[in-house]
């Protein structure tokens, strides 16, 4: 199989699994226990926390371990807004559903949201954020990189604007797609909260983090014990916490070299597709996008049909976010780009990763040319 869906998930790195193994077998102590086995588990968690904090350029106590990006996003929105009886937040129309649907739910309880749009490349300007602010705005939540079209947003510029002009308004970024591939230094980004998920950078599933800057008031959304400094109750999963830290450390060490390699492959792929397949287009900004992300539309055919043919050819890709696969509704991200309806349902996302080689790209282009030609020959739109 040629795997080109690394934005959906990545395989667990062998060296990460080796680091996790002792905590899956011999070392099974509960980290809240005071005897030796429990304290070894506690020490492993705090060592992992220090590793993550060093990469994010923050303090260890500012890291909360969660079950993944969705919980981290939920905790950021609910945790901040529910410290007030009411409040307003600014988000974008292309956020992950972990943000959008949480906002919809909070709106039922009286909280208000302003959704800002994007241009045809999937980007927005800092001025749009400033214009959307209201007297009771408590939070701005803008993703660092989009999970479908891979566009990188100006989070640092937004952070600088808020710190200078509106220091009481907090900034959260969903950096799930950026972990291990972009700079996630929270001091550089000027953010107060940041979400990550381990399985996006060759770590285990079921583990993420939320960075919460010291001094930020956060109401827990999961209550029970006193774990995570009383901010997230529940017995800690030591193995996946250890795996998360190891995966992030390895990805961060390889980041610059791997990003440069993926960017070359990405641009080669884009050139071949747009040159060799008529009536194809790239969705999202051509330059300000994740190194491994390509997202195309092919006029006149259905994306789902392309995916099925690709699967038969041994190539794994997606039509957008893995969280909405199976839905017949057009992508909210592509809808925000205001694509013509004839292009909306014909999109395919190919996301490259550590295993991707140039020969994989070459074979994929060959198969895509056949598939597109075959499907267009029977399409009523052509």
C-alpha cells in the first residue's frame, strides 16, 4: 500500500513503541499511589511533561495531558468561556469540528461566537480578527494549520496584535496538524493555549496535550480526582504519555530536514498533477501550506469514486477530514473557499509522510490519470 493520508493518522514509530513497552507490561503502577511502583509511574509522567514543555518553550506545569486533540480543543473553549457567566469568542469558518461543534453547543448556553471567513486561498487577515472583537470577547481560537487544505494561518501576527491592543483576550490555537512539522514554540506564536495530538506525529492514539499559560483561568470539563493539577481528572495512561513525549521529541529533532524533504515531494506532486491532468486545481494557498499537504479537485467527477478506485490500486488517500468521512455534505472548508459546486464534491487530499518516496508520487500520478479519464468518460457533467 502507498499510504498518502498522514493528516488522518500516522503509524506508531518503532522507537516510540519500544519506549512505551515497559509501561504496558512490567510497570503498571498507578501514578497517584505513594508506593515505589506508583512513584516510578509518576516520575515517568513528569519526565514526559518536561520533555514536551522544553519543545514548546513553556513550563512543565503549563502542560495538561488529555485524550487527544478533540478533548484539548473542547477544554480550551469550554474551560475558558465557562469561567464567565457569558462571553464571546472569535473562531474561523474553517476550524476543525472539535472547535465548530463545541461552539455550537456553547451557544445553546448563551455564549456567542463570531465566525470569520477566508479568501479563496483559505487564508484570512489579522484585521478580520480585530474587527470581530466585541467588548465581552474572552477568547480567539484560530488553527495554526488547516486539517484539510493544509493552509498555515497567521497565528503569530494575531497573537502580537492581541498582546499589544487587547491583552485581556486569550488566544488558543489548534496546532494538531502542525505538531512535529512546524514551529510550535508558544513564545514565538504568542498564544495562551495550544492543542496537540500524538497520533499525528508517529505517536500513539488516545493522547494529546493542552498548553495553558500560567495565570489563565480554566474551568475543568472532566471532574473527579486531582490529576493534572486538578485540571483534568482521571487515572493517567502512563504508556501513551511516555509515547507522546518520545514521538514529539523525535519529530522535533527531524523537523527541519523532514519538512524540506516533504516540501520538495509536495511541489513535485502538485506540478505533475496540474500539468498532466486537465481540469484539475489545487485547493488552498500554494506556498503557505503544510509541507506534506496536497489537496486537489478534479472537475466533473465525485471524490468518493476516485477514493474507491485509488484503494483498489493500493493507494490510501482521503476526501477531507477523517472525522467527517462518510458524510455526503460538502466540506465546510471548501464551502468557505466558495468553490463552484461542481468542484466541491470532487476533492481529494493526499498527505505525505516519512514513508513517502518519489516513486510513490510517480505511481500515484499514473493511477490518477487513468482513474480520472475513466470516471470522466461516464460522467454526465463531461
